């Protein structure tokens, strides 16, 4: 009986902490999304290429745009009850510059990186 409780608790823990951040930073815009690893469903998406942000921002790729995308991702993830996520850098990728700004902004808005 104890073994089953531990297994169920571990499964529930992995289910709630298995959201991952995926982002693209091409030359024209910034895009970030949070996906659930187990079901591959998109939890939240934010991009500077969206209609509401495209015309209101002076630049779609500067540091201010990175902060706005990070804040939107954090707000939308909280609305979907995701308070922890992970990010695995790609091969030869460093967490600095625009990528670092997006991740730091998400952390500042209350999301925990596991």
C-alpha cells in the first residue's frame, strides 16, 4: 500500500512539473510558448508578431519586447495553473542576451524553473 502511494505521488508530481518553455528569437519577432511534455498541449503562447503587440511596440526584437513577452508568458501560464516549468538549452546555446531577458522576466513574475 505504501509503495502505491509513493508511485501515485511521484506521478502527480511529474504531471504538474512537466511544462517546458520553447522559444524562438528570429530577426523579425520574438516568440515563446509553454508546452506540457506528457500531452504535448500548448499551455500559453506569446509573440511580438501578434496583432495587438505588432502595432503598439516600436521594435519587435529589442530588450523591451523580450520583457513584454516574458511577462505575458508568466501571466498566461498562471491563468492555466502552471507555476513551474523547465527550459533545456539547445546544443551550443547560452542563456544570455535576449533569451536571458525572457527567462529572467518569467522568473520575476513568479514562475519557478525546475
